[in-house]
C-alpha cells in the first residue's frame, strides 16, 4: 500500500518522483524484525543519506531516510577527528570543519551524503590524502540482520572485525546501514586553481602533463559540446610553492585558463550551473556510471578521438562524459585494506546519461548511449567505481564483477552472514 502523503525531497529527480511505500527515520532491532515479517521476498530497503542517487528511493520500496535523525556532527579539537551521522551532507561536514580551519577530501560536489564516503570517495585531494575511505577510523550502525555494531580501527586487532571493516570501506551499502562514522581531518591550506574552457588538443596535452603531476595536484574535466577543466593545487609546503610557480609559468601559455586562489578547499565549488556545461533540466531523469583505469600515456590521442565520437553520438545535450584524477596516495595498496581494489587506477571518468522523464523512447536512447560509450571506453578504463548502485539496470552484475574483482567472494560471504535475508540492495 503506497502512502500518498509522503513528503520526500532529494536532489535527484528520479527518486523525487518515485512512489515510495513508506519513509522510516529511526532504526532499532525491532524495525528489522518487523520488516522481515512484513516485507515481500524481493523487497529491500533503500537508504537515503545525501539522496543524490537513483537508489535512495524507488517505486513501492521503503526508504530509510537518515537525514533527519542521523545528522549529528561533532569535532574533537584534540584528535582532529570528526564524528558525523549517517545522513550528513558533505556541505555540512565542510561547513563545520571550516570553523576549525580543517578540511576533508570531499568530491566535486558538496551535495552528496555519507554514500560518497562509503563507496570510496574520490576527491581532487585524493592524490595527497587518499580516498575518503582511507580516512575512516570508526563506524557505527546496523547490519542487514538487525544487529548493531560499533568498530574502531585502532581497536580492531584481526579476524572477523577486520573483514567487516574492509567490506564497509567501499561496499558498506550491500550489508550495513551506517549511522555514524569517525573521520580523520586535515588542516586547511590555500588552494590554487587553474580553470577554463580549452580545446581538444589542449586537453590531450594537459592529460599527458597531469600524469606527471605531484601529489598535491590533480586535474578534472568535463567533455561536452565544450570542454572545461580544473587543475587543483594545494599549496601546503615550500615545495608546493616552488612547484606552484613552475606550473603557473607553464600553464600561463593556455590563454583561456584563469588562475583563482582560494583560502581553503572548503571554499571551492566545481562545475557550477552558470557555466552551462550541459543542459540542466528539472524534468529529466538520469543515470551515471563511473569507470576506473590507469594512466593513458601513449593512448591519450586515441582516447580524445573516442571522446569526440561519444560526444557526437549523444542523444541530447544533457548527456556528457567527465573525469577526475586520482593516484599517488590513493594508489598505496598495502596501507589500506578495503573493497576499493583498483588502487593502481589514476582516472575515474563517469558517463552521465539523462532523458525526459516518462519518455521511454528517450530513456532507451540515453541508456543505450551510456552503455555504448562505456563499451568504447572499456579499453582505456576497464574497471568500475561502485559509486552508484545499478541493481535496477541490466549492467549490474557486470559492474559488480568489475568493481570488486577477486574480492567479490569475500563481499558475498559478508552479505550472506550479515544480511542473510537480502534486506539491503542485492549484489
Ligand atoms: C553532483 C555529484 C558529484 C559527485 N562527485 C563525486 C566525486 O567527486 N567523487 C566521488 O567519488 N563520487 C562523486 N559522486 C558520486 C557520489 O559520491 C555517490 O553516488 C554516492 O553514493 C552518493 O551518496 P549520497 O549519500 O549522496 O547518495 P544516496 O542516494 O543517499 O545514497 C547512495 C547509496 O549509498 C548507500 N548509502 C548511503 N548512505 C548510507 C549509509 N549511511 N549506510 C549504508 N548505505 C548508505 C545507499 O544504499 C544508496 O543506495 C558525485 C555525485 C554527485 C551527484
């Protein structure tokens, strides 16, 4: 039975338009028992933190909305650790940290919630500070079987707890609901940004240059009818300052690039709608698929040609391909045990497909374009970053395999044991 009076507002229109069964705000053991008794066989819970993905609310499914009762934020000045609720947005995390001159490697938008952290969390600062999951030091929450847990990395010695922590870092949504998370934070330093519209040849040149960037620098770009880039440099050390000057001299030759200085990473906003990089339409629905791959090196020219083909074949002006750069600190394999297994990867491109809502022909065209573009890009970026759950799409199984590889069996075991009734999104 669908409750038509439900008021559920999130920043993605797919979920906003969903005819959800019920919204739940509070979790305890009895909720899980009741859900077990009353749910149908294939029914699982949708979890909403930032509410930016199509998985946070669906027709005829119950949503656990963590934003209302799990939005606590507490910063410990002594340790530099911040504890945040499972429904906290990156915007609120940064706002709070800013008061203490601290920051956290959030992604390209302040809109996402804790889903950003749990699914890996690739930031323009990841080359220096690692992925968001690399900075998780404690977690509290419920397993799908209804049991409460609380884990602290410093107190975990070995065995089962270590396996659970590993699974939570990169694959938490499949077997847990996280209600609180403890994060390491970093002192804020000035950020220098080189940004602007460039052409294809310049993108090719800059991709090649960026593969030699030091850890304090990264490039992010969007390729649509126009190309826009951001080169981000954190200026923390003397060496950063010297390199900053060297790169400023070099990047000055791209006359369209502007240099902007920001007091801290907390003040930077990427790809604002004022740039009109693609057509924003509130009547559209969308899906995103995130890929992972290594340095492009000699394949860069070929890659730019492929991107141009993809751009020409897009079904409408709301679709695009973009990318962010990781590597350096995020590639340190042995330091952090997690289910983000493709540590060697240095590029995370994503394909954004959008269509007029309720227009099935348009939807079909957009999703076909997304899959065809993915196929074209696979030779450069063979893996998946599981940032969006696509269990409603045909590509789900392949995405799961390409995201978790030889650790998929470990994840399946965790799911079997801690979410035996599959009340969380299926693998
Ligand atoms: C504008 C924009 C920019 C982005 N930029 C980046 C970027 O730079 N780098 C990057 O890595 N990603 C980026 N992403 C991807 C984003 O981080 C992921 O899609 C993330 O999963 C979104 O989390 P959410 O909490 O906002 O979404 P939601 O839709 O609320 O949640 C997403 C999924 O995560 C699970 N989940 C969320 N919270 C919890 C919880 N507390 N416990 C258990 N499961 C939970 C849910 O099952 C849900 O299906 C971006 C997304 C957007 C919309």
